């Protein structure tokens, strides 16, 4: 059993460690926000991909962000306000009232993917068949499945008792993935 003193010690240790967080930038401000974060003394990471772009008069190699409008910052969670005050940053990504923490392993995997010669590309987080819950709006707490119907992403609510389903379009930012046991997902 953990007593209050031990629990408090664990919380203070957690608060004193730097964590990776995601900052949402203004449109097309990823590089500006990244430079400002570095200038302000933060550890930041902006995954960039090199792509050849074609204009009417020339072709040129350009660096574009892997995740549009996102930059990653390693900081103490209590410094989220200072990140938010950086030029080009619009929001710090939160789930409810808590700042969302990104695991070190995920940042490392992104780096290794880019630096290892792979050609990563961003895909939708929710794919057809994912079990999700709605985290906001009138359907908050409702669980269902993501599906493609007539070429559009839909939230599907299955009513097993009558073997029918209803679907509607729900903004992806209102969806939260659910852990499903004993399911192997192959893309």
C-alpha cells in the first residue's frame, strides 16, 4: 500500500522530469515556432521530410513537416504556459484538462524512421474498424466503430440486440481510441 507521503514523493518526481508534449502551431508556422522554442531555451523537435516540389518554372527540394501544425517540445509540464507564449504556437495539446504527454520511445521512433532512410508519411490515426469512444458533445461517452461509408469517415453505433447500426459523421478530435483485447491489427 502506498501512503500519502510516498504518493506525494512520486508526484513531485514526476513533476520534476521533462516530458515530450505536442504544441499546435498557427498554419504554416511550424519552423518559426520551432526556431522560437530553441531560442527560448526549450528542447524541441520538428520532424521534417525532404520532398521535390515542382513549380511552373523550376523544381526544388523543400523540407515539409511530417505533422502539419505540430511541433514537439521536451519540458516540465508546469512550463506549458511558457510554451504557449512562444510566437507561432496556438495551443498545447491536451486531453480534457491534462497536457498530453508523448512517450520518449515514440519521438525516438519518428527520428529513427526519418534518419534511417525510410519514407514516412502521415496517415489518419483512426482507420476503419477501430473501436472508439466519443469524448465531447451530445454523444459523449458513446462507444462505437470507425467505418468508411460512401467514401466518408463515419462513427458507427451497433445495436446488437436488434442487429442494426446507425452512423453519423463525428469530428475526429472528438474520438478517443479504446483498447481492445486479443485483436491483432494489420494495416
